[in-house]
C-alpha cells in the first residue's frame, strides 16, 4: 500500500471519528471511504469527477493551504433550533420533535479565496448548519444564496469550472463560458439570482437539492429547504463596491453582540410530478412553503479559524426521517468536500496565520470566482 493511500486512510478515519455515531449512515449512503481512497490513489488520467472539481477550484481561485477549496472565508457561530408542529407532521426526524436542539453554523463567502472582498459581485454567500441531536449524533444542512444551482450534475459543474477558467477577459468571443451558457441556459439564470446582502443575517439561503421527508406514518414528501431572515436586504452593485472588504463579517460580529440573529427554516413542498433529480430546475413559485422552525444564533465561537478547520458539513449527513432523493448533487458535493477536507487537513499544510478572527490571509487574490457548489 502506498504512503498516499495510507494517508488517505488516516484522514478518512479522522472524518469518521468527527462524524461520530452518524458515521455508519454516512458511509452507507455515500460509500465515502472508498471514494476518498480512490481519489487519493487515482492517476491523473482516471481521477474521479469530484477530485477534478477540487483541482479546478484550486486552479481558478488558487491553492490556500489549510482552507476550503470552496467557501474558504467563513466564520462560526452557535445557537439553537426549535421545530414547529408542522415539521413534526411532515417528518419523524428527532430534529423536528419540538425540543431545543443545539446548532453550530458557519457563514461564508462562496469563493475559494480566504480574503475575497465581501462585496465581490457574482458570488454566493452560504450558511452551513450542524444540528447536534440527542445521543451525540449530528445532521447537517448546507445552503447558499443561489435560488437554484447553475447545473444539475457533477460532470456539468466540472465543465462549468473548465469553461470559466478558459474564458479570461481577453478570450475571443464567443468564449467557452458563452458556449457553455448556450447549452446550459439555466446556468446564467442561476447566477442572475445572486445579490450582495447588507448582512449575512439579512440574506435568504436555499437548499438547492431535494430531500425526502418521511413522517412517522411512513408518508413521503419531497422538499427543498429555505433559510429565511426576518428582514431581507440587498445592496446595489454600487453600494456593495463601496463596502470594506470584510464588512459582512464585521457586521455579523457587531450584530450578535447586541442581539441574537434569527432565521426561519422553511421547506418548499413538491407536488406530484415535480422532478427531484435536477437542482438547476426550480419548482414553480406557487408550491406550498411551510415553516419548519426557528434557528436562533447568539454566540460567536472563540477562535473561529481553528474551529472551522475541524468542521465538516456534509449534505449527506442525515438522520432518520430525512432521506436523499434521486438528486445526484448532494453525494457529489459531499465527496468534493471530503477531498477538500483531506487536503486542508494534511500535516505541514497549515495556514500561514490569519490577519483577523475570520482567518483572512494577506497573500491571496481579491477577485471572486463566479460560482461555487
């Protein structure tokens, strides 16, 4: 066995330890360890699509040791979630039993650059949430500000990244990106849904993938998540350009110090005939939306940079009562995040150190990539 595979095994075991008693479910649903080992052992000619995606992200935004390939700039906060009675009717998940569930959340900019300017255009913002369930298990939600995703498969996302890289400003027209948009018309539409909020707390976040709620009686309902603020506020491009590079992070720190940040977790319900396998195809706007509960965030995590290095948010880390649909992207995203986690966790590849609590480094580029998973 090569040293590389042994290293991958060690990282895989660390991930499983971090996943706690959810590890068996994670491995069963994702075949996670074999994917990670395959990613480590594969040659340049037969790399998995998920490894190619991370490689392309590193090519697009640069390699920043110790940081995520996607959503590199982030901050961790804590709080709790309390479900609504409607959530308990839709799903038998412990998450929705109405008790106060501790939660850890990470807000982030969508670029792979640790010090990207918060007001950069064409960049999603995200919130990933880890709910700490009774008995020591966790379940995760990974959402961002796209209203729907630009593409529906891992292969198409890889090709989108390739097209972006091959389309610098000086590229002749039509560029590779222009050509990609012609063959994938929902991609530019998805990018057009992005705007810059005045605060992480005033943005709406979307679970772009479909999941299946299973009620205690066995009824199944396809849903897509919404994380809705109490007030939605977006800046104009001109206003965003005038903000300081870290204004979203600085504002969040000030706001939580004064009062809790509150979001309403909601679910859009599919109707019979609505497809669930393509995150680039939104459901009609008239589909019913129900409130699942209230997420209250009231505590910044000390030394957020170190805390977020250890956190791994997986869209496939589910709990009984919530299941994967036929949408391929959650497994693709989880595998890509696993590759990224493995790389940023390698000994000797730590960050050179943060300039402030959010972990921004001084040697990274300042322009954002246009898309992130």
